[in-house]
C-alpha cells in the first residue's frame, strides 16, 4: 500500500508504470548485485528502524510448495520467509 506521491521500487520485474502513474506513485525498477558489505548496510538500516521489510507470511521448509504457490497466485503482499529449523 502506497500513499499518493509514494515510490514503488521493484527488483524482480518491471512495474506497470502506467498503472503507477494513474495512482499517483512513482514506479522504478532497480538491478542489483549483492555483496556482504551492502547486505550488512541494509541490515543496519532494518535494525535501526529506518527500513521496514513487509513480511506476508512465514513457512517451514516442508511448506515451501504451499508458500511458493501463494507467491505465484499474486496474493502475497510482502516477503515470504522460509524457516529452515525449529
């Protein structure tokens, strides 16, 4: 959910810019190359409360198929976290 003049940043696929413009938001796509230093900087922002990660749901590894189906349905609103243990 974005408010007017909000900014949508997509990583996986290009956003629908026409739809974004009709809703009064800016949509952009960025390409990235991950490295440990950059990931540590992002983690620092999350821990400091300056960046919020939207989590749709958490799933155990055995529920991975169901989690991926939910993501593919287009109904996921945020990241799906897969828990490896416990």
